[in-house]
C-alpha cells in the first residue's frame, strides 16, 4: 500500500526512503480519523525499534491527506528476488538470513510489536555489505483501521497464519509462522500453501498439512524439515515460543549443512 520515494534530508544531507500512504483516498470520512490516529500510533511504536536488522524510522507526518514515513534508505534487493526456483540462495545463506530475521522479530515482540506481514518482499538484503533489514513494521496494522480495509485484503494471504486469516488476535508466533512460509519458499522456490481461491487458500492454511520441504529438496538435512514443521504448526502454542528460540534452531541447523551446498 502506498508509494516509496527516494528523498534527501537537506538538514544533514542524508538519503532517505519515504513511504507515502494516501489515507484520505484509502479510507472513508468515517474511518479517516481512526486511520490517522492508528498511523501515528503504529509509526511511533515502530520508530522505537532499534535493532541492526530492522529498518530505522527517522520521521512521520501528514500533508494534505498524504501520510508519510521517512526511513533509512537501503541498498540491496528484496528477498522475494531469491524466491524463484532458478534464483535460490545457498541453503546455508537462506537459513542464516532467516535466523537474523527471527532474531529481529524476537526483539520486536519483546517490545510488544507484531509485524503482521512478514514475507520475502518485506525483507531487504544487500549482498555486497551483507546487511539485512525488515521493513514495514506496523504498516499492516495501520491499514487495518476500518471495516473496508482488513488485514486479509491488504496483507499477503499466502504468508498469513491460520489465526490471522481467521481474524483472531495475533501474537509474535503469527510472525514466526509467516517466517516459516518465507523460509519454505526461499529453500524450495514454492509456497507451502496454494489454491485457486481465497476460500480454498484459507482452508489449506487452516487445515491441510504443508508438503515436506525435502519433497522439493531431498538434499537438505532433516533439521531443516524440523524447523519448518514447527514454524508452520497450525496451533500457535506448538510453534517456537520466541524469535530467539527459532533463531537458535536455525543456526544449529545451518551449521549442519556443508558450506557451498548448492
């Protein structure tokens, strides 16, 4: 939702990325006040997240119905660029990047911040500097202010947890489910849940077991299967208790994969 511009902070000559969200055109008059309040509330909360793997927010504001968030300008590519079967990262690297993401999510969850839209397209990685950053913290909730703007409409259903699709209260474990879906895609080039309709997809995510990772990648060790299976548990209580716990499991598994494994 919105448009991202490259800008410059003239006061200190710094490049910034500016995400502009047209609140006035996206929400009805009745919803606009709540959308605006939620925008500033969520942006302020996300702005307090100081972590090396979370994009830094510098400023927020609104001008003529156009809300904006100014954040650090990132070089690199979205991890979605590495999610096609012919463009996959080495398994060790995919697990390492997932570990960093899990660690950052664990930090955010301790601050009572849930991302709600974790997917490869919201994770930036610059191979040259080996820097990874999660983007768009709080955006999914900002856009969920009114009846016509729900997380299901604006989010990315293929990456959502069963409880999020069902409209239930989500916790950090929902983000870990989404990270599990992302890792599945980064390792195999496929999504674990697919269907021809939203109803079918929701049923798949809620009820149907995902295919084994090693059905696509038999070369991967069993620990990869174990990590993905736990992250994609239908019951939130059966998933990892925290991002830190998932990060530790990912690192332990990464070390079992020989370097240079294609």
